C-alpha cells in the first residue's frame, strides 16, 4: 500500500490551536504542500501576521519571522532584498492585510516585490472575538455591527483582489476558496503557482483565500462552509484577477 | 480498498470530513472522547473506502492519513 495522503513535512507536529472546523488549518496545509512539492523547505522563510494565525511560526517547519501588525509585506520586502535566494511568503488575515496593513500591501504590490502573499479572508476579526472587519459583508452581524454592517456609516467591504489588480505592477493575483474539495484542489494549484512565480523571479503574487470562521459567525463548521458558498463567494467572486504571463 | 489512519488525539470533531466523504463512511464517534475532550472522527466500514482522500483534503488538522 502506498501513502496517498499524509501530513506535509513543512508542517511541524504541533497541534493547531485553531477552533474546530477553522479553515486556517486547510490553508496552512496547502502552503506546506506547495513548499514540499517544490522542494524549497530548506530555503523558505515565512512571515507570520497578527491575528488568529499569529502562531503560524509554531506550525511551519521552515524559518519564520513575526511581523508587527500588518507589516508582513514590508518585512518580507526586507528579507527578500537581503536574501534574494530565499523564498519569502507572508500569511495574513483580513484584519492584518486589508486594515492596518493596507499601505504595506499596496506598496509591496506596486513595487512588484518578488514575494508570495497568502491572504486569508474570513470577513471578520477572529482572534479578538468577532468584530467587524474591512471585509465583513453588507448586513453581516458582528460584535461591533449587531444590527448588521451598515454601509452608509462604515462603508463597503474592501475587495482586495479587485483593488490590487487596478495597479500596473503586480504579477499574479487570484482569489480562491476552501469550502469544498473542488475549491481546495483549485486553491492548492493557485498557491503552488504563487510560489513558482517567486522562484522564477517574476514578482508579486497574492492569493486571496475565502475562508470561514465558524466560532465568530456563530455557525457549525459545515454551515459556515455553506455560508461561504451562498453569501461570500457571490460577493467575492473567485478567479484570476491578474496574470502577467498571459499579457504580452 | 484503502486504509485510513486517524490521529485521533488531534481531531477536534468538526465533522468536515463527514460531509466530504462521497460514500458517507465517516462518522463522529459520539461515544468516544479524546485527550482534548472532543469526540473524534472515525470510519465505519473501511472495506467500502475508495481512498479518494476527500476527507483528508477537507481536514483542517491533518488528522487523516490515506493509504491505497
């Protein structure tokens, strides 16, 4: 009998602290599988965010750096420029990347820094207890929007892929989801592609992963994945938003 | 026929594997409890398993190892 599926080597044996059914675990695994498949474990450096994934450095067996809140793309820029032969990725949530770290994200993208950004969008601030995030959907009930997100006072959700694809520079931008086996398989390919782009020196790649937060959404894990399909994906359409390999 | 191995102690009983299995072979063992206090997932009839690894792909905690 041959092993057809096992835990990737790029993940440590530490049990994940995430809530039951949290898709962070799936996304961690997809990143680790890409690192394993490309054989770059020995020269990969990850940058951990602030948020639920703050302890990602315990889970990846490559070198990891913890960045100040939102500053992961800036730290990754420094790492990549100081050590161009290393593969640098950041792993950030929506509070980290789309809120406090928006400046770093946009500027790293417009410089076409040769880094890989994994952006986990679960439409809420998970670690701090379910407050409204820049990506919370219109009408979404959170701790700080108990009557639903009112777009008249707090504005509309930020669509990061659409926003960054308005820039000329970024090389590759794609939005994927992890709410079904099919979407997980697509997400795996996209994340692998983002690492390949960096290995080939092509520039900035960002993969937005539409994710779930069963605890703070107040749903069972499966119901949360169904909500991703029924509510989140229509608002955040999946697809490739920028692929310079197809542009002349 | 395939062989599934569950790392029962890291299972959180979220049930995503239960819904992912195309043959409906996985259940949450309500009568069992692991170190963390969760009821873990287990397979009911391994002889019917086709080894597609859909369960393992949806597992957030890398609980399941699939051999075929």
